[in-house]
């Protein structure tokens, strides 16, 4: 964020300066007009000579008119003030954002033509300002999440306030950073309550981050205006967990898939929309699409529904699809088909996918980069196959040891982590995993381990990852299962 | 101990009979874990319901026998089932057990209630036994005074198992006992159920769509498809020496954490309509081995190897190509 502002300061500030001057003038004029229009009826009424004459009636009528003008002036005054503040904060970059401020200016022509003219001049200077530069290092990246933190406040109860306790927070996501490359499938895995879904919600801006930034193609979206978000939203699409719950049962497949096109004005004609829908359905392997467009959700199987959900996302030609456990509600026999659809749209259309999952066995087959989350933090990152085949963090190891395998002769699964996931209202000090970790030592409860790159392409947040890795490899060898990658 | 013979259970609907369980035979011995695997809608849960005769009104057991220690449950009435069988001999850990607890009663009271109602023991006695049960399933007995919302998902599931064990049943039916639980919690529940089997000698019927979960726990496995058993045998035989194309298809579609990155293969098509199932073998529209014979004649469940039964005309071909 800091370097972003610094680069703006280096921009030719002329456009801003001129716009600032115009708006200041407009503001002063609007203020004067407001006062003048307010003063006129008072002035008229204070003329005793006119009392009881026809002229008094005329002036009273005029008084109502001037009051309306005064009100308009006051509204414009407020707008000029807001614009000036936004300018000072360097928040206005595009012409579109300004337009709303000028509707007032046009209305003002009656009340004060000069103010309206000044506002138009200000818009003109701002329109010449170039947009902010993209974030450094965002080439080839579709999504960058930078030190994202999301706290949900928990109000203390009346009794607690008596005991002198302060309000607390749920640390849903705590200082999480990761990057999703173009056409990459990035997986976030972890137990429930680890903050995976909150990350997705924040990327969609369904909930604002407490701190940190999210960049979509290098542009920051955590502070984007509503108008900018409207442009960005069709390019980030979502596929929800449960295809039985995420569709309107009274809409046909065609209506479900085409709705996004009409909402976002992305189809030029009905025919165009029809073709786009058919193409999207073909891309998710619902062929022939004509057979499916008139069906209602209850006439589709679970796998078909989830493919319709993917088609609904695809039809808007997004660059990023957020998938929240896309196959966990489906039968094992059809999971593979939904996964193969996701893989094929990535290959054909170069769409990146950010996937939240708790199925590590599946993520190894699907995901390129895998981040393991625990209590709002990423504890391990790397190529999915390597993280699953040769985990460094004791938590990742515990997750993997608990995954059953479809082989009755294989050694039984084991519980490596003690107890249950603690609350994230007051997460444990130091390393958050230490109360459940079998490698924990004194330092773990005091110093939080940073997420550091320990091998090329492998990051882990653990003080004793080498010890953990050795123990895991030894264990794997002794049990004679699982060929460790790397 | 439990022997099911030719069990047929149909649901009566406006469009005809839904043949949810269609000619099922199996045996369960003392202390055994029997896994039932299949897609949703294949009749797994209907089978569990039939065993306890806890079925919706439109369901009817058409024929077959359910012999529990030599006594047939099919002709029994509801009150007889309640006094003789349910809870005391067969008990159920229902699907979505996490939501099966009543939110306005304390967990311990709910467990004790099943004992006082069924056996008429005193409240204090039931309480003492509840504490013991909670300890057995790995929940601190003092938590019995808490309400369900104060429990985590895994603990609620443990409490449900404790309740199912309260009258020391001989058979425990667990219907999808770990769906919606995290892997580490699931691992704990599996360990718990296996230790119950070891210590109390309870037989378990485990119903799940998760191949791996069943592999980890079961001695014997039933693979169900469209209301029928397609493969049945010792789990080692069924998993390693699979003879039915459907079993193989499930295995190819299932991600195995031990293997390097692989492309999963789904089974084409979707499960059939059980009102009018396909003629011949019910799996034939989705089967890569299907020939004319499969469309014409329904294969019988035959014991092709000792203790290993399969219902497929071309099981020998499957065995050769399966690997």
C-alpha cells in the first residue's frame, strides 16, 4: 500500500492540482449561492412596504422557488466537498467515478451556471490523469493476496464488561499472503474454522478485509469503488459447494446460465446470449446442450448440476473462478467428471481457479499450488504433489496421516494431532499449532515461526520442520507405504 | 448372528414401485465389521432402515427374511421391534448424527433417557452409566451436563455413538458416520468405533460412499448398485482382487493419497431410475464390458472364489483386464 501511494506522488500532479483549484472554486461558489438563495425570501418578507399587496404574493411564490434552488446548491456543495476530499486522498482515478458528482452540476445550471462550468472543467482535468500503475511484480499473476487479515469483532457481554474484560476478535484470517498465477489452480486446504472460506469471501469483497490488500490483475480490489467492482465482478466467478442449494429450482438451465449475461449486459442480442450459453454448456461437457437447456435443476443429477454451476460461471468469460469445495457434496463416481471439467477449462481457456478443499488426496491430483491453513494462517505452501507426498509441517503431516486409503492391507490411519482445533477468539501464543504438536518445544509457545522458503518452491512456518520431515520419512519407510515425492 | 435372505424393500410412489432394495443376501458374524459401499440412491440407507424396520409409510418389505439370532424380524410389529430389537440388539447412528441431538436437552440427559425408557432403570443408575459411556467414547463425563451447541461436531458424533451403545446392542449400524467431519476428527471416530468393536465385541454395519473409509474399518464389504449387491466378500478380496466393473470404476474414480499425481476416471452416466431399472444387468448402460448378454440376462450373485461373490457375466475378463 505504501509504495502504491509513493508512485502516485511521482505522477505529474498537474491534473490533480487543476481539478483541485476548479473544485475549490466551485465549492466556494456553491456556498455563496446557497447563502444568497436562502437570503432572498427572508429579504422579501422583511420588506414592510409590500405587505398586503399583490407583490407580496409574487415574492412569496418566488421564495419557494429560491428555497428549492438553495437546496440544490447545498447538495452540490456537499458533492464538491466530497470530491475535494477524495482528490486529496488520491482516490479518484477514473472518469466514470466522477460522473455521479456532475449530475448535480447540470441541475445547478439554473441555480448557478458558473459552478456547473467549473465542475465540468474539473472533470476534464481529472480525465487526463492516467490510472494508477499496476502493483509491482503482478505480471503473470491473476490474484495477489497481500498480508490479508480479517477479524470479526465479538462484543463482550454485560457481565464481562463488569469483570473488566475487553471486546475480543475472531481471528478468521491472520496475515495471509499468496499469489495465484494465470491459468493456475491454487488450493487452500485445512480443517473447518481455518479461515479458507473467509479468504474466498474477502476476495469476492462480500466482506471487507480488516487490513491488507487484494490485487486482481495488479489492481487493488479491496478499495475499489462500487462502479469498478461492477466491472471486475463478472471476471471473478464462484462455484459453490452444494449444487442442490445454489440454484433456483424454478429456473431452467438456460435461465440459470444466461442470467449473468443479462445482469451484466454482456450479450448483444438474444441470439448472442443463446450461442454463449450453448458454448458454455458444451465446454462443461453437457452435450448436446439443446437437450439440457430446458431442464430444471431437479431433472439433473448432482454431477450435472455442478457442471451447470460451472457453465454459469464460464459464460461470463471470467479469468478467475473461486471454487468452494466444488466436489465434496458429490458422489465419488462423478467427482472425477467435475474435476476433469475444471482441468479442461483451465487448459482451453486459461482460467485460474482458487479452490478451497479439505480433501488432500484429491487436491494432489487437481491442484498445482497448495496452501495449508491452520487457525487463519498459512502454515505450509508448495507444489501440491510435493506437499502431500513429503509434508514438512507437523499439522500437514497430521492431516495426511488421517486420510484413509482405499486398501484394506495398508496400515491404519493415525491421529497425530492431539485434541481439537482451538477457538480462534484467542489463538494460542507463538506457533498456533503448538498445543497439539508432538514436536513442540518451549520456543514454540513464545515465538511465532515465519513462513519461510526452506527448499526451492517450498515454504513452511515451523521451527522444527527438519525434525518433523525426518520423523515423517522414517515413519513412511518403516510402514512401507507412500512413495515420498522429492 | 444376523442373516439377511432375499430381502426386497420397495417404495410405493405415484410413478410406480421404487425398488430400493432388491434381493439382498448377506451374513454378519459377532464382532465383525461389514462395510456397505455405493453411490447415493443405491439403497444403502434403505437397507439400514429395513434392518431396523424404521421406514417411511410408503415403504414395504415385499419378501425376504431378516434373521437375528434365528428370529425373523420381517413379520414383527412396531411395538415388538421396539421392545425386543431396537436399541437392545440393533442400534443406529443416523446419517447427519450431528443434527440428531435435541438442542434443548442436555447431552447426558438425552443419553440417559434412552436407557430409562427402554429398560426402566432408575435415573441415578442411568446417569452413572451415561458417565461411563461418555468416558468410553472419549468425552469428559462432566460435559454430559452441557447442551449440544456447546459440543464440536466430532464430540456430537461421539455422543451419538455413546447413545447408540447405551443398551449394549449386538449390532451397531453406522450410516455415513463421518460425513461433514474433518479428516483428523474422522480419524478419531474411526479409532473409536474400532475400539468399541474390540472391547465390547459389537458387530458394526458401516454404510458409506467413501471407499477408503470402509477399507480402513471393514472385515467384509458389500458393493451395492441400484438396490442390488454386485460384489460381496472379504475386504481384501473385494479391494485388491476386484471382479465387478463397478467396483473397479469406483476405485479409479477415487483419489488415493499414496499415489503420485494421476488423472481420475469417472464412471460415465448416472445411477439408473429404480422404478424401471435397465433390463439385464443394471450396470450395463455404464459398463465398459457390457455385451448383448448383459442387456438380456441379469447375472446372479455367484460365489466365484471361496467367500468372494460377484454378479457379473464377465468377471473372468474383468479379473484379467482389471489390473
